C-alpha cells in the first residue's frame, strides 16, 4: 500500500501568527515544526486587540471561551491637555472602531499562552534556536539551525515579526519593505501611582504623546511615550542607554505625570523601544518560503490590527495550503484572498495616528474639538475594515 507522506512545514516564530498557523496546519494534516529563538514562551506585554474577522478565527479554533475569560474590558480613555486637565473621556471603541461586546482585548502573554496550549501536544517545538541559513530548491528547503542541526522541509513560513530574520534570508534586507511612519515609541511598566483601573489616560502636546494604560486593577500600569521624529534614530536601535537618553530628552520639561514616567523609563527592566512602522511587500512568498503576520504586512500599532491580521493571515494561509497540492497555487490563493483586507487595515494607521498622536497644534485642536462632540468617533473606518473579509471555510467543518 502506498502512503503519501505528510508535507513538512517549518514555522519560525512562536508569538501570535506562528502558533495560530501551526494549529491550522496540524489540523489539516501537515507535520509542523515551530522554532522560536527565545528560550521559553514570552509572557507579559501590553494588551492587544482581536477584532472583527479575527474573532471568528479564534472561535473556529475553539479558544474563544478562554479568550473571553481573559478579556480585560477597558471602560474609558481620558484625554488630557498639556497641564493634565481633562478634555474628554470616551469609550475605547470610538478610537479603535471596534465593536463593544464582540471584540476582545487580551494581555499579550495570556494570548500567547492560550495559543501555545492549543498546539503544544501536537507540534514539534524548538525553543532557544532559530534559522541560520535557507536553501530553497525543487525538492524542499534545506535549513541550517543556529544550534547546528540541518534538516529539509517541504515549506518554510516566517512568522517572526516586523524585523523578520526569515524575511531577510529569503527576500533581502528589511529596508526594501520597511515604511517608517515618522514616530518612535517606548513602552514599559511602572507603579500605578494614580490608582487607575480598567482605563487609560492620554496626554498630548503636538508631536508627543504619553499614555498610562491600566487594563486591570493592579499595582502596575503600562506606560507609553511616543514622539514625532522625521528620521529613524538608527544610532539608538542597539543601544538601550541611547534609547533612554533620546526619550528623556524629547520629554524633558513637560508636566502631568511625564517626569515620573521618564524616571520610571530610566529604571525600567522591561523597556521596549522601536519605531512606528509598517511592512509593505509586493509578494509574500518566494519559492517554498512564505511570510505571515507582521513579517509580511505589519500594520503598526497606530492601526491596532497587528494581532488580528496575524490570526486571519494564519488561518487563510493554512487553508490555502490544505486546499492546493502545489505550494505556488496555495501562496497565490493566500495573497488573492487576503491582500485587499490587509491593505484596508494598514490604511487605518493614518486615522490612528491623527487621533492618538496629533502632529501639529492645528491637528491637536481639531482632534480635541472632535473629542468634545457628544458622539465622538475618531476612527470611523475601523469597524468596516476589521470585518471586511468573509472568512473562507476550507474543509467544511469549521464553518458557522
């Protein structure tokens, strides 16, 4: 009896897109290996959103009840002027374009743990390792791992984030695909001096934003400092001290909680610094290598759609691979199904930037005037974009 061997897939990255893709590939009968450069699953992190079509993806995965239990439920976002006086308080859905009672907000570490729990017994997982080299040929992809192992897979999928190493190996340097959105940000946690719970406070002056975000009633809050900068600070990317100096200099001399935030940033052991940017690629695959999530189409946190695009992209990519015998046809179907949805959601970053981080005094005054309207909605395009894709059903068993 002839038994067709299962197609083997190496997925690089164990954050959101990687485990979601591994789940669906395994469900469709692929032999999946997931490699992650970190030594263990990464916990912590700020809350992230699952909206629109992505909610249906997690429902089909069977993890929606657990995610609803983990939902943090921010009740309001208060906007403050330079002195810290209130301008307005609105529901978070008015900024995100989200749908109250349907969309989810989950601490990143809890989402990662739930997705990991859905695959850990069925997928080969290699922590503390990564792809060192790729050689794509007619018979598969030869992979050398950083730890020294050599293996061949039918396909390799990069799900390793906006600064994807898989992308650089298969498609070339990041600079060709990176679109800088003129902002930098620093994120960290700090003591909850104001006793915030289930709320956020956003302080603005033109080109500078400070946010305290308390998804739960806790003794620590998430803090964010973002600022307008025409050119990326290349000299600070690999130097944490330079990052701290840069942020402290930009926010020097301001009021409200900003001095305390800067001091906490100086002492933080969980500082994350990066530029606000997107990834735009003419193709998401080459040969037997493809990309998913932020590695292929990062929309930036101004869009609020990174995790949702990762989940939807993983579902569509796995389904197309299951539906087509040849990877070229599958990758073409993946792009055909998903690209317009991705582009609509990437476009939300413009509205997100205007509402969260106004660039000029005129922009700020316009934003504040809109906030004072009784039915303020700052991201009117969001809800349509979040649900613009009618989710395919690839095997019939996962349709509503």
